[in-house]
């Protein structure tokens, strides 16, 4: 690729128009929780929890012989896997998502093509059965409702994509949807585009790295402590790929961590940037942040207006963030090293005023 990352991100995505040019064989490159084995009786798909800190979990095996066209999704991330491939029409049932951004899914729910199956722990089993799904996607992070779904006699597929610590590994779970639906060329095409843009930008940042890179702190106070992303997490990897030094890089957790306010405040007080997110109606400002705790206003990133915020109520991050790591990386590069992406408009994480 001869064009710069900035030019690459400016191009319109027309990848689906050229999907026939890609292989129909799925090869897993980054995802630790997926394994594909082509055998004489079909495609054997093995699914496991990729979280390095998780206890040993049962490996699920699915033998795929024919394409499936009817699925139920129970999380926004699962929905996003179908959205990324333009396969929303294959979703016949969905739980009650509070913030649904997909206009196509809204239309399908309105028309009755996709039914709401209720919330976890209170599923409408009659609607589940009536929608005649081939498979139901479930999440290991949810508790209290999926056992009931087993009684319907419909195969459950655990979706552990959100547990991947490699951003490209998380996005690669779209290949599982490609396998199940018979749309493997489409999945390979879409993922190749994600991968190319991510690696192009990552490499440009790496070429720029010096001994003195900006530092970044994450999270903020939530209830009993300061919640931040672990040093081995998906987001920590994005910080590194975007050319910043994470102040919690020595932490060994791959998920979220809660620590007392004073400890994190002390470590992040002088950080150049501050990443955080939350659900906020309308524009979220520095004043809104300071109103939560006056100590926030004393942090260097706050004083220098270098707080990078994702508004979960105003962006489809929960739906599409997992399958668009190239845009999340670009958002942080735009903040940390804006000269590399002069024409890029942030999609999820933006500097607030």
C-alpha cells in the first residue's frame, strides 16, 4: 500500500463490492478463542475463552455443514458482528437493547422481521421458539438467564470476542459469523480491510516513536473506586499502538480493574492524556467531568484539554467498537499524534472542551 494512513482512512469503504476476489477459506490469525479445522464431514469450529486470566473453560465444538440464516443475538457486540458484514437480515431475534443505533435493525424490529426476546433473566421463551433460530449467541459475561434458553432445544454459541486482548483478534470474530452463514468471502474481505488499515496506521506510528512518548491514564471513579483498563487489556494495546505510554502498563490484568481513587489519581496526575467514557445525553464537557469530582480539574490532561472521551449514548461504540479497532486506533492517534491524521474526523473517542 503506497498511500498514507490518512489517505487510507479517507477512502470510502467499498470492500463488499469486491468480496468475490477473496478466498472462501477461513484462516484465524489473531483471535485466541477461535480455531477452524476443515475436515471431510464439514468445518469444525472450536470456541474457547481467550482471556489469559480466565479459569480453564470448556471448549465448544460446532460442525458446520450448511449455511444458517436465522440467529438470535443477546449483546450489542454480537449484533455488531453482523452489521460489519451487512448481514443484519439474518438476525431474527434480539434482546432488549437500551441504545440501538443500527437503522436497519430498528426497521426490522418495527416490521416484525426481528423480534425482541426480552431481557436476560426474563426471556420471552415463546418469542424465542416462534422466531425459529438456528443458533442463539450468548455471552460469558452475562449471568442468570441463558440456562433457560437451553430448554428451547436451540444450540447456544458463546461469543467471547470481547475477551480478546488483541484488537485485531476481537474483530476477527466476524469470521465465525462468516462461517456460520456461508459468507466466508465476505468475512475475509471485511477483515482484510480492517487489518490493512489498522496495521498501516500502527506502523506509521511505530516509525515516529521516540524516547519521549506521551503518557495516558484511563478511567475514572465509579462507585467504590477508580475503574481503569488493565495493563494487558485490549485498550492498553491500542494505547501502545497509537504511540502512547500507558501509566498502568505494569498491571497484569486483561480486563477492567478497580483501585482506590488516591492511588490512580497519583499515578495519572501528570499524564499527558486521559481516556474515559460514559453514557451522557448530549455533549459531555470538561465542566461535566469536573462536576463529578473537583480533583479531576487538577490533573494535567484536564488542564491542557487533553481528555479523550467516548460518549456511549451518542456513538455506536458498544455495537461496532469491537469490529472497528482501526477507527478506535485512529481516534487515539488523532489525539496523541494529530499530524499523522490531519484530515481524519474521530469516530468514537474525541477530545472534549
